[in-house]
C-alpha cells in the first residue's frame, strides 16, 4: 500500500479492514501509456501539469516492454467536435485542446509509437470506455496491465479501475504517473492501492519483468 495522503491516518485502518491485497504481476503484461501528450508537458498549454520526469521513465518501460515482447498501448484523447465529448467536454472546457488538429494532442518524440505498438483513441477518461481495448487485450491473451501516464486522479485512475473490472491485473507505476498537484496524485494512489491496483515504481516493474523473462 502507498504512503497515505497527508493527515488522513488511514493506511493502517485500511489494512485492518482488509484492503490492499496484492494481485501480482500476471504472466502476460501489457504496458498502457495513458494520454501522455504535449498538452501536459508544454507550459504554453493551460493543461500543463509539470510532469516531464515521467516521460523518460515511461519511455524506458516502453523500450523494455518491446524488447521482451510485451504489447505497448498508447491512448490519445481526440474530438472531432465538442459533441464527441458529451458532458465530459462540457465539464472540462480545456478538452478543446484535444480537438482534431491540435498540436497539443501529439506525444513527445520519446513516446512516439513504434511499429507494432497499439494506439487507442478515446473521448472519455477510461482507456476502456467506448473503445475496443478490452477485446484487443483478450485477443492478445494479456492478463495484466502496467499503467503509466496522466493524470493519476483522472484518466489513469479510471483506466486502472476499468482494467480490474475487465478481469485484468492492473499495476500503476507510481513514479511514471503524474497529476496537476501533489494532493490529488497522492490521494489517487492511496485509493488505487487500497482497492483497485497494485503499486510499483519503475525499477520494481523492470525487475519483475526481467525475473519472468
């Protein structure tokens, strides 16, 4: 279980209540890179989140996943019009930066998909909602997903939760996900670790992969 959010005093209580069991890494993992695009990396965009350090860690995980033959999946938010996003677009007007043709919707060079990688276009927080991702992973016999990207309290959390609901074992990479502020980031990790996903840092994920190679 992760370090508890500041001032909550809930970690030990959750353990006593029976939360936070380990799911384990699975036999056939996929790497899921959630929405890690320029909008969150470019200070000129209002969505800028200051999460540049997670780019290199995610790129390292992607390179090792490819080397080991694990599927690598990149998700991107894209809207033709505001109507594509429904109430989500209305709730978060900054989603206009993901309208088709926006330069902020592109990934950084380090995370450009390579031949053989998978891409998923989505309009809502979860990588699974309204997409074919679950069917694709089943066809590939994937049993677990290692989740990176942004934001921890938003699309990362939604995607990890839906992965669990689809029968997959999610692991959220604690130092390869990011958010706009520390408080929602820490709270989301705490909640994910208690209820929906395993938590591990980049080094631990790479070690686990190498041990199973």
